[in-house]
C-alpha cells in the first residue's frame, strides 16, 4: 500500500466517523438510556431475575423519557409538520 492510498483511506475513515458523530448527535433527543445490569447483548440464556431487571429498567427509563425529556412539538417540527 502506498502513501497516497493510505492518505485516501484515512480521509475516508475520518469522513465516515464525522457522519456517524453528527447522526448520533441528532438522535440524542430520541435515545432512551438503559442500564444493562452487567448483561451482555449476546447473553441469550437469561434467568428470570435478569429478564425482570432489564424489563423494569426499560420500563422506568422509557416512562422517564416520555414524561421528562420528549417533546411532541419538537418531534413534529423535526419532521416538517407545523407546530402550534
């Protein structure tokens, strides 16, 4: 691999990372944070206790998101609908 090809690959990588960053920032208002309780995404044989912890945490954080963070008018405005 020559220096020019490496430079082109580096610029492409920075471009992709920059795009991903801006997409993430635009999604911040629509992200519900969850505590994984130390459970890996690839852990498929969950105990009933682990399932309950994930469910309760998901429920509580979703409720908090909709009651404290989410804004209907902002949601409509982001999609181009007229806001009252």
